[in-house]
C-alpha cells in the first residue's frame, strides 16, 4: 500500500497581507450648484480610485459643503476624520490639494503633524506630496501659505505691468477680500525692482484704492537658464546665486507671516 504523506499547511500560507485603510477628504467653499456638482465628482472619483487598488480598503469619504477652508473647527467632517484617525479606523488620507484641506497655514501644519504622530500620512494629489515621505515641512509650509495668498508676478515690461494691473483690478472687484501680493521678477537690481513695484503700486493706489504689498524681488540671473537646461532646481544647482537667494527670502517670508 502506498504511503501518503500529508503536508501541513504553513502558517505563512494562512497570513493575508493587511490592506491599508484609505479615507478621502473633500471640500467645496460654497453651496452653489456648480460647486456641489464638483463635490459629487470628487466623491465618485475617490471611491473608485481607492477601491480599484487591491492593497487598499475604502475607509470612508469625508466631505464638507459650503464651509470655510480657513478654520478647521468649523468643518464637522474634517474633525470627524481626525477623530476616526485617532480611533484607529484610518491608515492613510487622500485629498485633492492643500487648499482643499486647509487654507490656514497654522491649521494645515498642525493637522499634518497630528496625523503623522499617529503614523497616518496625507497625500495631496495636486501637489503630489505624501507627508509620510517628506524630509522637511518647508515645502508644505510654503504651499500652504500660498493657498492663503494670491501672488501676482510681473516684470518691468510694459505689457507685464498692464497685465498685472488688470488682474489685480479684476480680483479687487470680484473678490475684495483677496490677499493680493506682488513679486517682481527678472529685475536688473533690487533698486530697479523696487521702481517697477512703485509704478504698479501707484496705479493701484490712484485708481483702485488698494495697496497690494511687495512680497519680494527676484533679480535677473543667467544661471536660471542653466538650471532649466539641466532640469535641476535653481536653489539646488546654484544655491548662492542672486536669484536663488531671492526665492529663498520670499519662501521664508511666506512661512513666517
């Protein structure tokens, strides 16, 4: 009689890889029909996106309608998401962009740090930022600050100044509470950059009765072209160049204001 040997099932064969529980957060700033349609599109997108991955488990969709993005304590669904993260119901959070998550720099960084302390990263789709792999919070802080501001970039060229003034005029008329700021680019010197800003400011003061502040001046630098050719960020390739120093100064101003 032939002997049959039964091979015992190994423990490893019984182990199933634990799926990552992924939740999505959406927000629209008004309750208009167009915005709510956008919200519905976001909800459909995230549910399909998350469930399409074998290693992800859909942990829920959290969304706030017609709610301000500047104060987290006014957004019930965001707070519910944070509570569920604390309760161990979520492993990973996805959201469309930093501005959808929070337009308030302090709140944004506070929420990111709070979730990272729970070992829960956030992925911002638009900016392609995964907070779980960030070496520094600097980039996130800059983008979050920019989400609060409207930065008007112009040069000393007449057409650029005209376009900048026209844009500021539209924003001032349609969105009077906009936080408008000016950056002068490709200035031959700080003095000439200041002169360009003064020209724009004079028009805004005389005709629009507003005074958009100067955020910074970026000097003309031939090394910018070299950095572009080599597809390397200027501040990495030429960190001590004038233009790089100007960009860093603006970034520091953004995250300290």
